[in-house]
């Protein structure tokens, strides 16, 4: 509630308020009678809390405050009053029967203007109160006079301000309409320059920051004589963007203005010629959605005599704000267009990447149908290699999504980076990806604490890229060493190299260098993104350098060093497949997958029954009591988790192996919690599945039945059991 004003000026003044605070009613009556001769409005309250409420509702000239009150004494009340910004200057007179100096000092420390002992001398108290009443009334009169002067000044400036505001509003409305007319960046920038030159500036530059580089648009008006003028058109993408005209400020001045505006806010160029200061230039940062887009700078030529007043500076700032919104819309539109193009390129490349191995697999199958012997063996190798490539492609796509959404975790252990490189090279050689390349290695024992599988993934991407973009017969060198507190791996090639533009965007998701329609080298533009994300998850950095197109590339990984920890952690030794026939029940709703997996297990010498859904699988498992049940988790109706739970509830002693396309650590934990002994991610390697089944059966034979009723704990990385492999 706003405090009530006090009437001042000609004529009788309204009574002012005096606040009396005392918990004794008789004292309040006495004080009210004593102060009645002043003919002011005396307000009496019984407590500190009531006093605070009154002070917040109206203005008081003075407060007479009793010290000794229950609940909240006078000192506490005064302290609360002084904490309020509006009340801290209200005079307080303490009243007490205690003549102790300590009390008096405390009262004065709390801002008291006087300390009166009771019983009071009426004339003395009235005189003191009258002084504060008159001071209050004088202060009110001064405030009123100041308000009248402000009102008068406002009235005098009102008409001119209204006219100026109307002109500015019309100008801004017209500017906003023209600026927002187009979503083309160049057209919008030109419109901004046209609106500023020559009406509001002799020279202007618009500097936009995009993808780490400056785009500069400039417009200048320079006088050729006293009567004529000429203009220079906007020059998009021109370095520095400033013409050498008499009206144009120097490039150094403009660049300094831009840099200062970008970091410190609006900047002014002040001319101090003749001892007087005048604003000759303004630089405004362009902000949109909380981000800096660039800087708009306007300047008047010294010879023109034009300067910027406060209203003009405000107008330029308004123009800059509207320009920032329009330019941001243009940049967003361009970004959407670029994303659409990249998405189309990604879909086309994805189709290409999938058709290549599928075509090879189709052809290989046809060869196997027509011939046998060596040709059939080669066809099988092609199928295995292409299927591995498809599986890796899917894994890279899934991993990119996992990292982007923060759903990936690392299983760290001490690993020797040199061993990881050696293992990666061996895998690449087996896959037949080298084509007469000369590979030189310099591998020093260098230990890191990292996820072995993820480091292998990083190395496979980088070494694979070096092979892909280096022609046959080219040279590739790989060096691993320790530098200070970092483990360093450098992969250098003599291949195609990268231009500065490509180098700058090499790690962007889905980004690919423009290439011909044959897309001969393939790739989806996710490998380097995945590399950077995985390296950063390990607390490291990855850098790319190139001397230019045709001059090769170098990728450098730097990871935190770890103390030597001996050999990398490994899982338990591989469990050989049991030579006896197993009775296996396969529960899989996909007919083709079920038939192929059943055929493979039968060819391996096992007795295999199958079911196409969870209900049938549950019935067969309970009735036939197989050695192991392999269950797809994504079954329709009764899913794999529920089948496992019911089998465990029935006391089934069979080993349970989950089969799924989901490989997150959380998926594995969910499967084990449901009662599975192992969790295998598709696509299934038959040899791997056989080893998993053997391990499950061996563990269940070695453990008492009570211990095997729940989930097992085979070592797993990313949902895949580790059997005789490094962790």
C-alpha cells in the first residue's frame, strides 16, 4: 500500500502522522493527551509488530518508541525499521525509565535521534516532536516543488518528444517492414545498408560471424564536391569491406569498434575537435536468441558536420535490434536449407552404403548356389566381410545417437595404446582393407585408463580413413608415444588431404566434402564425429591437420596418461563348446532368422526345437525341459522378459540366453534381472553363440541349483559377452 501524501503549499496543511508505540494503555492515553496540543494526527499502537504495519501503510514524521515491551522490545523494533529502505530515515525517539548508559548507546547505534527518560517533561517532549514535524513538512514541500519542476519540464519537452517519437516510430516501422521482407541473407543485409546510408550515416559496415569466419557488407557515401555525391554499392564477402573514400573511417578504426562492441556492448566514436565532444560513430552488437551474430557500425564523415545525439544513438540501437532479428531469421533459414541438403545427402549415402554390401552378399549367395569349392569359400568370405561392415555401420549410427543423448558409459581398465593399434592393424589386414599401402609404425608402450572397445573403435575409424583416402601404394605412418602427461597417437597419410574449409568442418556430424556422384569412397559423415565424441568422453582431444588438397592429412589423439597397469584386463578364458549334443529351444518370431539360426545349430550337431512366440515357447520349455533356451526379447504378446520370469518361477533349471537388437548396458541389466544367464546382441555370430551357451551350461553345472535360479554374470562389454577377449 502506497503511503498517504501530505498536503503542502498555500492554505492550511493537513496534519502529519506521529507514531507512539507502548504496550501500556495508560501511557498511550497520556502521550496522546500530551501531544494533542500540536494538532497533528497521533497514532497509538501496543506492539512493535503493529508499529511495523502502520509504518508500511502511511508516512510518519517521528516515532516515539518505548524500549521495554514484551515479545519484541523497542531495540528490536528499531532494528527492523532500519532494515527497510523507505523507513530507515524516519526519526526515532526512544522512551525508557532506565538511565543506563549502555541502553542509551545501543539506542543511538540503532539510529535513534534522541533518548528520553520517563516520566517525560511535557513541554520538552512537545518541542522535540514539533521540530521533527516541521522538518517533515519542509521535506514534503521540497519534494512537491521538485515534482512540479519535473512536470513542467516534461510538459515543455513533451510536444517535441512526441513528434520525435512519432518520426522514429514511423521510421522503425518502415525499416522493420523492409528488413523482414526477405529471408535471403545478402538481400536483407543490402536492405539494412540502404536504410542507413545516406539518411543516418555516411558510412556503415555490417560484420556477421558465421562458421568461424567474418562476412562483411559495407556501404559508403563520399562527397566529390560541395553539391554532389556518389555511392559505392554493398560488397558482400569483401575482406575488411571498407572502401578508401574520404567519408569512410579507416579499416583499423572500424575493426577496433567491431571488436569492442562484440565484447563490451555499444561503442561510440567521439570527436573532441575544438574542445567540444561530439559523437561521430556508433557500433552496436547484434544479438539474437542470446548469441552474438555480429556488429553493425555507422559513422558520419568529419567534413559533413553531422553528429549523433542521444536520440539518434537510440534510433541506431533500435535499428540494430530489428536488423539482428531479421538477419538471425535469414541465418536460421539458410541453416535449415543446409540441413535439408545434408539430410538428403545422408539418406542417399546411407542407401549407397547399404546397397553395396547387400549387392555383394546377393552375388555371393548366387555364386554359392552355382558352384562349390574355392569359389564358394571366397563367396562365404565376402558375405562375412560385408556383414561385418553392415554391423559396424549400424553400431556407429547407434553409438553416435547414444553419445549425443548422453546414454553411453565407459568401462575403463588399464590398456596399452600400442597394443590397441597393433590389434586394430591386424583386424584391418584380415579384413583385406589394405591395398598395397606402405604402413610404418613406431609404437612405444604407452598406458591409458580407458575403455578398450571404444579406443579400438576410434583407431579403426582413423586408420580406416587413412586407408580409404590414400591411393594404393601410398604411405601411412602411425606413432604412439608419451608426451608430458599425455598419451599421443599420430596417424599420418600421404592421401588426398583436406582444404581449409573441409578441415574446419571435418568433425561435424554428417558433413562430407563435395565429391562426384559416384561416391566412390563412401562414408556417412559420422565416423569423425564419433571419434571426437569418444575421445572427449575419455578426457582427451583429437586434432586434424593438412597442408591442403593432395598433400595428405594427420590426425592426432591426446589422452591422459595412466601408470603402467600390466596387461589389459581380460575376461575369463574361452570356454570350449561341449562335445555332447545339446537340447536347445529357440524362441524367435522372425521366421527367416529362426530358420537360419536353427539350421546353424543343427549343423553344429545339436538337437534344436523352435517356437514362433512366447506362449508356445513357454509351453515347450516346461514340457520338454531343454538344456538351454535362446529367447528373442522382442516377442509379440508375451515378450522374452516375461517368458524368462515365468520359467524361473516354474523352477526350470535350463540355461536362458537373451537374444536382442538392443545392446545398452541397461538392456543387459534388465535381461539379467529377469532371469537370463547371458545377453547376446544381434547380428549373432554362430561361434559366439555356441561359446555363450557352453559357458552358461558349464556355470550351471558347477553351481548348486539354488544359485542358478537367477541371472548369471558373464563378462560383457556393450551387451556382448567377452569370452577369452580383452575387457
